[in-house]
């Protein structure tokens, strides 16, 4: 009964979306107010219906109603409650409902907060959102209905994959989808602007917070997924350049570019056509990610069962959405009037370089991810594109990006004096030298490249702080004065400093993790120990324990350094009997500078156990950096200017300067 | 996620026996330098029955066999390239995580550089085209602005170094083509 | 004009990519399929001992390429598809008279012996492979089957079970062509 209710609510949501996607659009074209104003209530209605459907699905999971196929295939009565709930989106069908729920949530947020949007723009944005919703509702209802019943019902379910029964992965999909779907807002605004033929500073001011919100979610989602892979898979790795990782990373790269180019549109009325294209492409890549993950197109590692029919459906959806919007772009982009001019050396110039490197990086990942498919289609041969490829193509693009990132915030709009900027970065240059010198000092063997990389990261970090200190005149004015300045500084400025500094921290972690990680594997008997990077690991033995739905061998490893106790690590090797699946649970002790990471392997049957120790310098900084970046976005989002949205349209000044710049 | 599929593949297909862990104690070579070479090399070799996993981190039996083989050949005095060639002869380029540079992969290997260079050129021309007017900004009347926009719009195909007021010939041609 | 074309470029590129996607979804395509690198290669070097408990001798590289066309089949008792192809292989070997050599991959000898006793033994020789044999032959799983010509050159390699239609369409024509 509850399941049918959920199914019914989803159908009603589809009907609501059809109304929301048609009447307001026609109303906006004809200037017919009552039809336009239908959009907002329809969006709220859709949220209510989809939420109802999602609640129904959650309910059947919570009560373990195995008459529902989806529950029987992905849940089990003995599963802890947390994973019964998160199991709702641990499978293809349920995750689609979550996808739609988040889409409806974003739509209703426009309806709710978009009071100051011009009515036609609001109607069109919500209309485009509804089209996306129609596509995914149809997809879910026709090919992936989570509410189907099974008769006779099985006595118990097949359980959720044990690897997914983990807090890190439980919340990874919602964050990731919030990021993917969040970019639909920028997309809808871009389409609406193309239809209206008008894109101005006010438009950018509406788009920026949504993009920032989506970006923050996506950053958090990717970081959480990476963290999960790090501690759960037991290899000490955190990024594998797997297709599924790449498809979430591509929208992140372009979304980051969009975030910056939208600022140029807002402040300087320039780069409009490019920004619209970025908005379309960012969401298109999000859709493509959904397509690739669920179609089985690439041999990749992901939890969803693949089905060519579903793949075909999403491909058609992709053709309509992406093809249609790019066609609209080709036809309508010339209507967007080019705006403010700027010199090559300027804040805008810095943003252009940022966009250049991010777009090139995205193209590189795109090429690497899809090349095996391209080549197979052309001559049937198969190649593997793995981490070694990205190390030589992607990483070099990050070097100029990080370098310019330090300069950008110090450059004024329109025209900057490069010599002056560098003069203000003396401290950062010192920081870079110090970073490189410390690396050379701490590490044996004259590691030139890593030292240069750490120098670059220190350069960015110090430059970000310098810019912030200058703005509040820290140490140049009395402290109280600086405090007042800091409080008066727009929140977005604090946010930017945090985001850039966070990037520097994360980059330092990534460099450390890829250059200096160590792995030792040894067969140890209880009482024996091994040394890794100055730490002493004593293997105390293994005991058998019984978890709620698994059995485990739990090892105890005592870590000491120079005789002083550091930590006791208890890695586990679990067996989940329902799926007859073994998993490894790594034990990690972090000193915030290095992770001590232990995994227990197999017994050799003679009292010895395979003990695997990873020494992972700076890895914690990756997550710290990501947290700081996300924090920065939320600080920015709390900026009054963004919260209030655009000023009234009359107040919008025509950009200064006479000559319109040709669009790119 | 990789281990997830590896495990699933094991359950479903049971292709090559019971799973073992990644590099196991008994595989490790006594010679640390050689072992390091083996580890580095293993990161370049794909476990052909897994999903985008190197043999170094894979728990498949075939990956274990290949790890041992890599070590044996290194001990026997093979160069890194010889070891890779040995595996490519049996499993094709698919076994390499760093695809070989050859005509079929030129687009893959040189694509990123070409895209970046094209991007830099694009940015260069875009910035150069707006450099001149930016140096002498003087407000125009709305009418002048509209006229200029038309001219610029039709002439932006022309060389960016040219004065902002495009070559008449070019703009006429473009206008003709467009209308 | 050029600007117009530039604006059209994303759409064109997208259509190209979408074309590849469409191709990639075609039901004939197996994304997991791994093409063979062994076809037209000479006999790999190997020397496999007999399976303990079987009367049959093992075999080595030198036993192949003695002027006779030979089929080599990797199998294991724990492998489900091997069980499925077994009657087809038995029938094929009996019908064509082409010697079928077996390589018993990563198997317990007792299990292999029992398996052959239960299903019958179509193999003229069986070598026991602890794992290295598979790598030498470029094998990624079981079952896999090779056809070698009289000079010992590999002329055909199939990953997966040899079943009905495949025998008619590929295996028998290849055997006929090689034996002429």
C-alpha cells in the first residue's frame, strides 16, 4: 500500500512537472502573467510529491518490506537501521528517486527564494528545471521503478553490498547528487537567458550562489568518496583515475571555471558567451556522468547493475538535453551583447587563464576517460588509460593554474600592474623558497621536483593569506582597526581566501601522498614487529569477533616510536555471510601530518599473518583542505550580497567604457 | 569500488579461483632495490581481469601470477621494458596502464597539449583584439556604440591585430554571407 | 562567420561523442571483451607436468607443431562454463578427429580427476598448470581455447566456452581450412 502510494506520488510528480514545464514557458513567451506564476506553486507541489514518494521508499526499507523487489534485492532484516535508510540510495532505482528529490528541492528553492527574479526569467528557469525533471521521472517510472512488487516475497533480502555499509559511503551519493543536480540551476538560468536573449550582471548574481552551492556539495561529495576509498579499500590510495571518479571530477573542474567566469560576468559584464557555454557544459557533464555510471558503457567499477536499455534511454535524454541546449546556444549566443573590456594583465585576465587551464584539464580527463571507447570503436583494439597517463598530462596543467591562482586575487579589475603584483608577493616568494627548502631538508636524496611542487603550494598558500592580510591591513594598522576591517570585509572575500588556502592545503596533501607514501608488507607472528619510517609496529595477535551482521578477525598492532607509545591499531578482516563477501577494515591513526595505516591480510596457517603497513605523509591535509574549501564556499554563500540577490533591475548600471568587446 | 567489483566478479564468474590480497609477504623480493623496481613496474601493468586496477593492488589470482612473473624476470636480469614487452606480447596493449605512443593513441597523448595550445592561442587573440580599445576608453554615444557593435560583430573573424574598425572588405563579405 | 562556426562547434563535438556512445551501447559489443594478442604467434614456451592421478602424459611446447593441427583448451573443475562447453568439445574432438589437448588450470588434482570421470575425458593429453601456463598463453580466465596449425602457430583463440553456433561459424571452418 505504502509502495503504491509512493509510485502514485511519482506519477503525479511527473504530471506536475509537465504543467510546470509547459504553461509557464508559454506564459513567459506571451507575457501572460497568470501562466507564468503557475511555475512556483508547481515547483513546490513537485517537491511535496517527490518527497512523499521518497518517504514511501524509505518506509518500505525501514520496515524491510520484502514484497518490494528493490528492498528484497538490496536490504536485509539484520542490517543496522542506518544502512537500511541509506540503502534506499545504495542502488540504481532508489538513487534515481534521490536524484529527482534533489532536483525538486533545488526547483522549489528557486520558487521560494526567487521572489526578486523577473517573472519571465523565473518562469523560464523553473520551466527548464521541469523539463529535466520530466526526463528523469520518465526514466525512473519507465525503466527503473523502485516500487515494483514481487510475489511470492522472499523470506529475507539479499542485503546491501557490505562495502557500501559504511558511514562515509552512505552520505557520499546525496552530496554528489546535490552537486550534480545543483549545476542544473546554472544550466536552467543559462537556457532561460538564451531564450530571453538577455544576460547581465544581475543574471550572474543569481547564478553565482547556486553554482557555489552546487560546487560546495560536489567538492564535499568527491572528497567523501575519496576518503571512503582511502580507508575502506585498504590500499592506502585515495584517487585512482577510475572512469567513475573521473566523471564526477569533470563537472567539478568545469564548475570551478564557471564559478570564476560568472564573477567576471557579474563585475565586468564580460565573458558572457563563454560563461553560458560553461553553465551548459558543466551540467551536461553531470548528466554524462549519470549516463556512464548507469549504462555499462565503460568497464568501470561501480555499484549499479548496468542495462543497455537504461543506457539507451539516458542517451536519448542526453541527446535532447545537451544537444538541444547546445543548438540553442549556437543559435542564440550571438544575441548576447559583449560587455566590459579589460587588459590582458588584470583580474579578468587571471580568471581567463584560470578558465583556460581548468577547461584544458577537463578536456584531458575527458579524453583519457573516453579514449578506450573511441579507439575500440575505430579499430576494435583495446587500451587502458591509467594513472601514469594522467600524471604526465593532467598534473602539468595544474602547475600554471596554482601559480596564477596566487596572482589573481591581487590584481585589480580592468588593468593591473604585474610588477606591482609581484612586489606584493615577496612574502609568498619567501614562503615558496621556505617550502622548497624544508622539503629538501626533510627528505633525503635531493628531491627536486617534489620540492618545487611544495614551493608552488606554499606560494599559493602564503599569497592567499597576504591578500587577506592586506585587505584588513593586518600589522599595518592597529589590531582593533584590522578587526573592524575584517568584519566589514564582504563574506565572499573571506570565502575566497579560505577556498584558495584550502586548495593549497589539499594540493600539499596530494603531493605528499603521491610522492612519499610507503608500503611494507610482512608476515608477522604475534609478538614480532616491523619498522616503517621510524615507527615500530608490534603485532600482538588476532581475535575473532562477531559484529551485527558480520564475523571478523581483529588484529591488534601496537605502534611505538623510539619506545614511546603512539597508538594501538585494530584492523579487521570481515566476512559478511549474507553476501559471502570478505572486506578489509583498515585501522588508521593520524598525527595530522602523517597517517599510520594498517591492514590485516591472510593467515599463513602457521601462526603468522600478513600485516600491511602504509605510511602516508600529508594525506590528512587532503581532507582538511577540502573541508576548508567547502567552509569557504559556505562563508561566501552567507554573504549578504548573494543572499539578497540582485538589486532591482533599474539600479543595474550599464557597464562603464564604451567599446563593446567582441564575444569570444 | 574496485574491490567491490572484483569481489562481485568473483562471486558471479569465479573466473580464477579464490581471491588473495594484494602483494603478499611471500612475493616480496629480498633485494630492496629490485623489489622497488617490481613495485613501480607493477603500477604500470593492468590486471586484465579487473576493472582499471594495477596488478599491484589487485587481489585476483592472475594479478598475483603476473606480480610473481614480473619479479622473476627482473631477478633474471630483464630490463623494465623487456618485462612490459613480454606481457604486451601475450595480452596486447590492454595490459599497459600507460598506453604506448603510436598512431592510434596520438590523439590521446597529444590531444591535451593541442587543446591547451589552441586555448592559449584563443585567449591570446581574444585579449589582443580588445587591447587597443581598452587603452583609450572614451564613452561613445548609444548610436555609435550600436554601430560599432555591428561592425565588430561582423569583423571579428578578421585578424585581431587590425584596428578595431575592421577591414571593410571583410565585413562586407561577412555581412553578405550572413544576410 | 567564423564566430558562428565556433558557436556551433560544441554541438558538433557533442554529436560526435554521442555517436560513440550510441556505438558503445550496441548489444553486439561486450565492454569486457579482451581481444587476443596470441593469434599468429608461435607456440608459447611451457612445460606442463601430468595431472597426478591421471594416466595421461602432460605436454610441453615441443609436443606441438609436429605437422598436426591441434586444439588446446584451458579448463578447471571449479569453472561453471567449462562444464557447459564440455559436451560440445567432446563431440567436436570425436567428430573431427582433431587432437584436443587440455590444460587443467589451478585445480586440485582429485577434483579434476573426479570431474573427468563424471563427464568423460575427450583430451588426448592434459597438463597441470599452477598459473604460469595461463600467462604464457595470454589467458585471462577459463575456459579458453586455441587452435594451432601444423607448424605450431596459433591460428585461433577464443575466450569463453565453445558452444553450438560458435563451433559452426568459427571453429569448424578454421579446422577445415587448416587441415587442407
